[in-house]
C-alpha cells in the first residue's frame, strides 16, 4: 500500500530537522529524507581518526534560537551549549591581543594596546547593542514583501515601520551606516589599534566573498553582537559533542514528536502534477507521496536540480540563477598529540579554551582577500581556531586534543580547479601559517583533515561550498532571500516550501529559517 | 576568624577573585574563576569538584543506633541496608521540619548522619535509654563531591576500582593512593555524582589524585554559585532558603511539614514511633495545605514586560534566594524561594511554595518581577520537579 505523508522534508540538516520537529509537534505526519548516512548536513560530528571527534564543518553555534531549544526540549535530547568566552589574536611582534569573558580583564588588556580604544569599546558596545536590538525582531519575522498589498504583508510592514520609528533618528542613521559601510571603515570611526580592528572585522567577512574593506561587511558585524545580546542567555558557544550533537538533539526531538527520519535516502527530484508538488522520487526510483514537500536544500539544489528550470516561471528562474554562492572558506581539522604552544602566551592557560584568531592586521586580511579575488587561496589566510577538546574533553582521548581551523579565503572557483595536490598545498599553507605562531604544532599532528569548498559541496551538497546556502550579502537578505516575492518560504510551485538557510534569515546554526518555515506552513493550514 | 576546610591550601591557590562565602563557620568558594559559568557547565558536561567539608557529620554507633535514628527521622531506617544511603528530613513533635540530610548505614550498627545544622543536642535528647554512642566527626571528616557525567571515570581511575555496580544512594569503601575513603553515590546536583569521605588529615591526597587523573576528563573545581544553579535545576531544597528550620522559626507560619515541602515520599507513617508521627498522620489524612513545586516563568511574557520599557529581558546570572510572590487572578497563592535562569535548559525556573489547590503541574499563575524598579507580573506555570533529570543520574 502506498504510504502518504502530510509533509516530506528533503534534507536532514539542522533547518530541515527543525521544520520537521515543529510540524510533527503540531501533529503532522512527517518524513525526513537525508542523502547521507547520518543527519546533520554541515552540522555533524564524525570520528575521522580513531578516538578523535571532529565537528567536521560548522564548529560553533552562535545564534541557535532559545525558543527552539525550549519548544523542542533539546537539552532532554542531549543539547548543551558550553561557553566559548575568549578570543586571542597573536601578533607578528610576539605580543597578542586578548578579549576575555570578564569585562575588567578585557578593558585592562585593550588598555595595554590603547587606553583610548579601551574606553571606546564601552561606547561602541552600547551602540552595537542598540543596533542588534533594532535588527533582532527582523530575524524572528516572516519577511513582508514591500511591493505587495496583501493584508498580511501590509501588517508586517506596518509592524516594521513602527519598530523603526521607535528606534529614534540617531539609531536609524547609525543603522544606515552599518548597512552600507565596510567593516574596516566603520571600525576606523571608533578604534585606532590595527589588530583590534582586524579581529573585529574578521567576524564581518566570515562566509562571504568580500574583504574587510568591501562595502556591506559592517552589517555582518552585527551578527556577532546579536550573539552578545543573547549572551545573557548564552545561545552561542560550543555544543557539547560538537555541532553534530545539535543535529542529533533536534532529530531526537523530531522523532519523539513522531517524525520519521530516513538516512541514505537521496532524493532525485520533486514529483510535480499540474504545477503542484505531490511528493518526491528517490534516486533508487521509489516514489513517495505527501501533501506538501519542503526542501531544506539551497535554492540551486531545490529549484534547478530537484524541480528543474523548465518548471519555473522565467523571472524566478533568472533570479535563482543569479543568486550568489561563491564559497570562500575551508576547514582544517587536526588530531593532536599535545596542545599547541603559542609563542605569545606560552603553556596551557584559559586562552586555549577560547578562540584564537589569526588576524594580525586589517592589511593582512585584505591581502588574504586579494589572493582570492584572482582565483588563489590566501597565502596567509585568516583563521579562526578553536580547541574543542579543551572545552569538551569527550572530543579526544584524555590528554589528546582536536584542533578546528576555519580558513578563509579558499575560493570555490580556484584557478585550475581544486585537485588533491591543491588540497594538500592548501593544508600545508594553513599548518605553516599557524606554526608561525605555535611552533610545536607540526610535530604534534597525528592526523590532518583538509576540507576545501569543493569538498564541502561534494559531501554536504552545499552549492559552491557556501556555508550559508548563499552569501549573506545585503542584496540576498530579508525579502530578497532567496528571490524577490518568494522570500516567505513558499515557492512558485504550489505545495512546495523551502526551509533552508537560503531563506530568511539564514546563516549559521540558528534554526530560525526552519522554524519560520514551519510557522508559515502551519499558518497556511498545511 | 572563620575556619578553613582541610582543602583550603588547594582551593585558596585557585581563587581568582576573592569570592569566598561562609558555610557553617567555614570559608568556602563562591566561584574560583571570575565567573562561575564554566564551573556550572562542568557539572553537566564533564565533572565538577566541590569541597563540601563544612557539612555536619555524626557517627552513631551501637545496638540501638537504628532505633535512635528511626525515632528522629521520617524514613524507615530499620529497612536501610548496609551500604545504603537515605535522604531524609526530621521533624519536631508538630511534624515541622527541623533539618534534612542523609543517613548512611556503614555497617549493621554504625551510621553516618549528615546535617545542615548542628544536631548533637537533638540526637542526645532523643537517645535517652538507648544503647548508642554519638560522635561529632564534622571536623575530622573531610568531604568532596564529584559531580557530572565524567565523575565515575575519574573516580574509578583515582581509586583503582570499578564503580559501575555502585547504585544510586549506595556507598562503598576504597582507597585513594593508599588512603581509605568512603564513596557514596550521592550529591546535590541531580546528576551522576559521588561524595568522597576521607580523614581530614589526609584530605589533600584525595584532592590531588582526583585533579591529576581528572584533568584529561575536564575535572573543574567549582564553588557554591555553580552548585546553587545545579540544585535549582534538580529541584533540591535548601534549608533557611526554601524552608525555615522549626528550631529557628520565630512564628508558626514560618515552619513547614514534609508534606508541605512535597517530601511525602520520605515519610514512613507506619513505621515504629517517631517524632512528629501523630501530627503527620493527621495531616496526611486531611491533606497538606501547601505544596512545594517547580515554576517556569514564561519567556514571551517576560520579554514583553522588558520590551515595554525598551530593554531586552534581564536575567539573573546567579541563582537568587529571596521570597517572591506568586499570584492567581490577583490573589497571592504562594511564593517562590529560589530561582535562576537555567543555562542548560534555557528556561527561567524557580522553586516555590503554593497553596495546595494550585500545586498541579500546568497550573497557570503569575510571578512578581521587578522591571526597571517597577513591580510587574510575568506569566508562569507549575512544572514537575526536577526540571532536569538525566538518565545517567541513576544509570
């Protein structure tokens, strides 16, 4: 007998699982289809080397919505977010810049570099706090279409208008600047210490194909501060067990609410009947029927691969073809016999429990981008390094360690393409660069895993290896994500919805897209 | 001067912010690091090491040891097996709780009792005519509490013996680097955990061994701020905070019975005579007037109250210990006595006394919150205790 579901979710990444869990919680009969042998998408923990667990791709959680944690009761399914409170940036002169969990400690540290900057930090923090608060409600709303006259859109716009009016002119002006400026320019208005500006602007370039001097990067700084507003409820940090534990906990919740999750079940295409989605066909030929189909894949995979360009309205197809991915980052994961010993802060200390940022100057970052602009990986890349085993000892055997290195830039469109030799050369560059600051690193390596954007695409399916399912650039945000008029989780194909990071608000392990998609679907009475 | 615990040479060396507090006349750490956050997370994700030496400890020995304890506490001590530990309150003749603690049966005729308050007089007053020796061993017995998912692995390494067969609320003996210890599977966190009892003169041996073998497992010395968060999540009572000892209460209304504290499960009404039995029987028959419950403050409601003044919700970063009114339909129906933002559950939780009709899980009520100097009321609901109850606690 042919079974039918209320909803089939394509893709068992964290957003697909969040949508599944919310729909199942509302009593829907839900099936999740995951191509790989395990759920998680880019949020997976795998034992790549015996005894050592790696968050293979995504490695921190910044903005997982607390309401999702509560609604789905994720701690019951093993979720625990551990604090990741410091950042140190080793400098080329042997010194370092530190930002610690304690405000007094941080102020004293920044004063060491510039008393003026230490004072500016407080004011800057206050402004960014206001900005983040201004933007935050937007993250939690289904984006209204400013060109539409439907009551639902008008109501949304009205709410948004009221919200912006309540900010007051000073903050609206500041927000406008933040939306249009480069992070380097924006930070120049506040700070004089180069290494400080470099480290702060680094958070504005993560996952984009832009440099710290590219306009539009200041906005991404805000994402960092949104984490800080949430700081009091610590929705960011390191997930115990790695990012895979986040996916597993959401999957656990979805199952408890009755959802069925199938792994090793790649979908070939969406079944269409008179412009309406009726189910999916698996790669093995099985046809599965459902009242609605929800894709958590990126817009290219969803519309160009699973649906087909010919089934789409022309203007929509053109928008999707224009949607930018441009993966720009890679990852190096190391199993270590001993901890890295940083020349600037020798020995074992609390700095090894936080982030280590390789961002010694704004020029360093911009040069790194220069290489990428012309199709090469950075000779001296920006790196965000953490030692997960220092935060959660379960990640490695006692006394041993795992090192996670996020690397930018590694352009997807490398001149000559990515080959095994290029991958190894990229890995060497990363290890060489980091060894410059921690000379014992090379001899401590037990195993090395190098991941290029091409690998990200091949393994997770993320087009061009973009970690956000499409660049977080202003022209691809809010009511334009992924395309104008189709930013509200519905699509031009009736009964086909989208719930991935390629929809508003996207980006990082937030689950907000998945949750908003589920709310939209339930709101439609599906 | 306050006294120092036997572990003070080690704990003092870790102290970063001079955050000491008093406990039973001793100084103990509130937090070693500048923030207690990592110490808290060690309880739930690795292993936290607490110095709990200030607890009052008594050895009760002799033919009538069980009879004495059975006369005093509400649980059935005669039924307690050798190697078993009982959590129990004890009451005055009106059935009002004096204190709560644990009783460990070390052998047929030897018990160790722990208490929050000095209890030697109460023990002696009730020992008339019984063949028992009562000894206060508080000072000569040091105690460590190792709590968290890695506690077992660390302790097994430190004492060189498997502990997987040691069940919840059972104890065993062993040696750490040649020094005899008693290990009980008990704690105040609601997690997998053990308490290690050791001669005060050799206490540092145990500390050093645990820290040394535990480092690779994330062992983290932790202070009372971390413990307070964990015990809120575990729904465990604290004397003089969540209830007032009948020996300290100035007016009757300040006292509570075990039933009113939702500790009915600890009252063995039908065992041989014990202090407060008649009053508790009568109360059991008519039903208690109060219940002790968990409360969850509704996030959306709290967010709205703060949004009204243009602020994001402010949350307590440590557990609070004040009395906060609870309302239903404008009428006060109870009061919360402890509460915290649970970093693990991402929920704002509290422990509260409510009038019995409002004690059912799911009951909607309101809790007073002060938002920018003004008293407001946030929606809240009664929740079952404990808030967090991982399988590993008993597994």
